[in-house]
């Protein structure tokens, strides 16, 4: 236990852009972790109300999901992202629950609460007007652009022949960036299918199959009907395929330039 405390203390340096909350603050704001909004294999999301009136969404990460250093890199990364399609990270919390007398580290991310609803709610709420294909495609491009400008991945040339060139020796992509790219791929699949997906969802595995293009039209959100461009759909699926591939070696700049070269000029 003392070793765990020392490790947490050594890594608990101030981080720019975000606030560090205590576990006690998170516990109080979520009413003893009773205000659950969503549960999934990737974690639990709570609604939180802080004493200053701030309303937020708090995501509890799985205890085995990340080491301390990787977690702090993720916090730094998310704290720099500012875009209308990305929920802003307000802060984080990390620590050991002394009452449990174990080495389990509890980690939380504190995000803005969106009164008008998140992208997920627009995709899955039957009472909302479905997003059309142009809007979904624009969201994918805008989010890629936001990640490029705020995170600063290394750039490289793009092979427009079939798929983005994923083996450029100039690209250095650490695990934190791979995780971000993977999540972008999941976002693209959610925009296409209208489904809420997890890392191990069958749709994520489906897009890795060699014959995925033969069945791609069956995976399109029924709310879209036939109102989408087949070539653009295939381009988005190629991006999702590369992003969610194990050990992906594709960067956000490659994704953005690939999409910009494949979609209709009217959307750019």
C-alpha cells in the first residue's frame, strides 16, 4: 500500500488545462456514486453536482485500464482538446480507496455536462431528428481536424490509391496516441451504424474482416435510408478499419488528409 501511495504521489504533478479533484469531492458530487447515467465494459458514467454549482459528467475508468503514466498522458491530451463536437475535459481524480485496503487505483475523468445532449444522444434518441449523412461526415472530418490541431501528431504523406499509407518511418505513435486513434475509429463506426459501440463490439471486429465491403450497406444506420454516398461510406469504413486494427500505425494527419481527398468538395 505504501509503495502504491508513493507511486501516485510521484506522478501527481500539476497538469495544465485541467483541475485535479479529490476522491472525496467526486464521491460527494455523485451522491455516493448513486447518480449513474451509463454503464458499459469501458466504465461507468455518473452525473455530478459540485458545491460551486458546476454540473458535470464523471467517467470512472476500469481499474485495470491504464497505468499511472499513461493515464496522465491521456489527461494532458484530452485537456487540450477544444471543439464543438468534443466534450471538454474539466478535470480528473486518482487515488486509492483506503477503506478497501487494496492496491486498486480509482481513476475518474470529469467532463462538461451537455444540456443539449451529446453526439451519442443525437444518434440514439428516437425523439431527436436523425443526423443526415452530410452532418455525420462533417463531424468525422471536424473531429479529425480538431485532434490534429490540438494534439499535434507527426504528419506524413498519404497514399490515396487504396488506403492511407500506414508504414511511414517518420510517424512515431505511442500507445496513448494509438488509443486516441482507436477511439476515433469507434466514433466513425458509431456515425455510420447509429449504434453505441464498445472496444470489443462485433461491429469493430466486422470491419476487420476481408470481405467487409460486401456487407457494408447492411451496417448503415436505418435512419439514413438510402440517403448516403456509397464511395464516401467505403472511405469512412476504411478509416475505421485502420484505426481499430490491433497495433494501428495510422496517424490523425493521415486520416484527415485521406478523408479530405475522398469526400465531395461541397462538404469541405
